[in-house]
C-alpha cells in the first residue's frame, strides 16, 4: 500500500511537471510581465520618509465627575471590551486636532493645495505599544523634515488639548459637587430619621439580642407547657380514680361532704334518727293509735321536713339525697376532699397552660416578624451608609477639585520627539523585486493550472479507463525525429522504432481479446476526427502483414477518407464503386507483400445507404473467405451512423483515443452509441502518447503524422493494382 501511494504521489508530481512544460510559454510571459511591472513601479516611485514619536499616557491626580473613584482623563473604558489607549488613538486622529496641525504647519498636497484631513490621516499611523501605556505616532512624507515636524506638532497639540480638557472637567466637577453637597447632606439626615422612626415604631433596641432572648423564652415556655400538661394529666387521672372509689360525681361528692360537715344538718339528723329509734321501740309496746306513737310519728315527720329544708338550703339540686348519704364516714370525707382538691388543681393547671400557650404564640409571632424587621432595618441602614459614604466622598472630592483646579495637570507626557530621518523606508528595491518575481511565478503557475482545468480533454490512461471502461490494448507513442517523423507508416519505414514495437504489442493483445473464436475481422474507429484512427488502422495492417498473414485494409470512411493519402494512391475506384456495381471485388491495390488496400472510392451523397445495403454484407463475407485478416477503417462514431452498421458485420471494434484531442462529453456520447447498438468492443488504443514518461500521463502532442493535405516525399516501391 505504501509503495502504491508513493507511486501515485510520484505520478502526480510528473503530471504537474508536464502541465508546467505544456504551458511554459504562458508562465514565462506572466513572470516577465509581473516582474517588469514591479521593477518599473519600484524605480519610478518617489522615496518616502517616516518620522516616529512616542507619548506616555498616565493617570492624573485630580478626581473626575464621571465616577468618584476614577481620575480626570484617566485611562478607564466604559465597558470591559473597550481599550482606553485605543480611545486616545482616535482622539489624536480626530478632525479638530488634525486640522489644527495642518493649519499650524500650512501643509500642502502635490498640487499645492491645502492638505485635506483624509489625505493627512492616510499618512498618519497611531498605535499603542502592546503591554505598555505608550502610543507611537508615525507620519510618512516625501520630505523628511516635514514628517518630523508633523509628528512633533501633532503631539504638542494633543498634549495642550488634553490639559485643557482636564481643567475643564475639573472646574465642571467642582461646580457640580458644590451644588450636590447640600442635597447629599439632606439625604443623610433623612436616612437617619427613617431609621430612628422604624426602631421606635417597632420597639427595637437590638434585633439580634431580641432574637436570642426570644428563642430562649420560647424554649422555656415550651418546657413549662409540657410540664404543666403532664401535671394536668396526672391530676385528671387522680380525679378519675377518686370518682371511681366514691362512685360519685364530683358535684355530688362536694354536696355530701358539705352536708356531712354542716352542724345544723347533723343536729337535726341526729334528733331525726333518735326519734326514729324511739318510734321503733314504742311500736313494739304500743299500737299505732296510741297517742305516744302518733306523737313520735308527728315529731319524725317534722324533723324530716326540717332536715330536707336544711339540706335544700345547702344543696341547690332537684335530686333527692338518701338519708344514709347525709352523714358519711371520715374516709369518704377525706376522699371527697382530695377529689375536690384535684378538681381545683386541674382548673389551676388548665388556666396556667392557657396562659403559657398564649405567651408561646405571642413570642413565636414576634420571632416570625424579626427577619422582616431585620430586612427593613438593614435596608434603612444600607441607605444611611450609602448616603454617608456618598457625602464623605463628595466632600473629599470637592476639596481635591479645589486643589486640582489651580494645577496645570494632564495625563499625557511626550516620551520621545520625532527625529529627521536620513533613510527612506520606501521603495524597498530588493524586497519589491523578490515579491514581484514570487508573485509572477505564482500567477503564472495559477494561470497554467487554470488553463489545464478548463481543458476538458482526456489526458491520462486512468481517465480514459474510468470514463470508457474499456481495456487498454496498446499505447502508440508520438514519433520523434529519429524515429521517422514525416512518415505515416513507421512500422513499414522504421521497423526498429518505438512505434513499430507498440503496434506489434497491439496486434499481440488483439489476438487475446476473443476466446471462443479466431479474430479475423476488426473495425477501427474513434470518438471524433483527428484522433489518428486511419494511422492506427494502416500501421496495424502493416504489422499484421509482417507476421505473414494476408491482410486486407478497407477504407470505409466515405465522409473523409484518409487511406489513399497515407499510401499515396489514387481514389478513383474503391469501396463505394464496388457497392454500386461500378467495380469488381478484385479492385484492390497491393501496397506491400501480404497487404492489399481497398480505398473508399468516390464519395457518395448518402454513405449510410451504401453501408447498410445487402451488397456490403456479401462483400465482407467474400473478402473474409479470401483474406486471413481484414481491417476496416470507418468514420468517427460522433459524426457517422454507418460505423454502427459496420460494427455488426465484424468480430469486434477497436476504439482509438488520442490524449488532449477528445473531450469527456464526446467520449461519453460515443460510448452510449456503442452500447445502444450492442457492438462488440475489443478495447481501446491510446494514440500520440508522450515519449518522456512510461505512459503515466498523456498530454496532447503535435501530430508527428502528416496532415490530410500533405503528401509524403517517399515513393512506395512496386505498388501493384490487381
């Protein structure tokens, strides 16, 4: 693969060398023209002198209104993409400064008129030296003194203008600051008042301390709420347990406890119980009608009513209380007291929990408000701080302006004045001539390649193979002077030439084109005229005859016949005459041993009709019986239809291709005609190949063969007409 790539690269180099060799005259002409024009312009041009000066850009000490942290005339851009040095460059090139320089030096143009700003700027170059704050000014002129004067004057005018601008800025800034200071001071006072009112309204001393205390208070309140909830639940559980022990409700237990501890109720209850006991004892002795019994019953009833009245005065309830519950024991009284105390404790704990929860919610709400209050306070403090800083800076800047106004300051310093140069920078003779020669070479080669690209003809074997797709059977080289230039039959006249060897190789390759039968009848044609088909057919016939075969060469090109000129024979009687019955089959001329020629004869008005006749078919068959090999020279495929007709009568067709002559479109059209008619194409032969390389690149060569109208001087020996 590497060897193939190297061969391909070498082939491309050879191709380019042949292109340059082919168009050498154009290349030399272009080089000479460009080189000569460059020399003419170089030596006729007036010398140009250049003067250089340098300016240093620096920050001044005065403050600027454009920004309280910037400097007057300072090298600070408005954006990150702007370059202050470039800004100063444009200021130097501005119309006012340039016009002032022109007027001060009274600069004139070539016609003696006042120099215009546009012409001045064309000669002026202002650039910033990279990595420094130095600007370099250069001016070109035909007068070295004038160039130096322009640079020095321009720098001085720019320096003066810079000082004037800085002083103007300082004065304007001072006046502006004097007006702004009272307003800024009022903003400071307003910001302080706003902050004080905010703190008083929201009862703020220190939000940070309040936040810390609030968090701790919420923590303590939450702890107390949890603790009281636990106690409340404990008291509630104790109360439920006491109620279960007494089997009374809390109110009932309270009522019974109150009754048991009431002396009036207990006194009446004691008398009532004593009367009941006496009544029971008396009834055992006396009847119910006995006055004593009746007296005891009445007394019992009266005591009961009194007991109910006293109980009712103590207990406001419609529910009747059994007598057994009117006097309870010490244990139940203790349990009742504990139950009542538990209920009281529950009420106290519930109240305390409610108070703690309200305090917790209040503290929590206050804490929620603290971030918003803190944000508002910070905003007010920030406004106050900005107002204070602005006031401080404005006051300081105002004081600085008073000092700067009295100074003559600027941010420009002349580093290097321009000197008068004694050496011209232009023209540079050696460089211009070298560039002219180089440009001429490039332009000449470019034009040669352009002409080659515009040439659509087939130039290489690879192009022909890729375009036509036919096998290459032979390559016929162009004839040199040594090999018999001036003769169209090199195989006969110079059997040891390269052309003779090429035709022998072509004849040998033809013998291997058909595998199923012997090749005896071939047709030689081309895509277009002047490709050398008649030349190939004639020499191929000679090569076959020299092999000991009896060969017949038929000139079937009835539009532009060539064989009678190649062989220097009259064309009175020929193929056309035989086809119309004016001649016999034996009207052929023996041009050399083993080779006979049948010329085209009289040119008919309609060659297609003659070729397409049955007599032509019979004629070919008769000749095939008599001769060992028949070669038919026909008209090109692109201009004649009879070639396709003859193609059906032969064993195969040989297509002649001449590099540099046939173009791709004609070749494609010819191939299409052959494919449509179903012709048997044996292969193609390249004619007029350059001798200097091994057939790698085929460029068009001037034909070494004689033109159709030129007669050869060499006489043919012993030409016999049979």
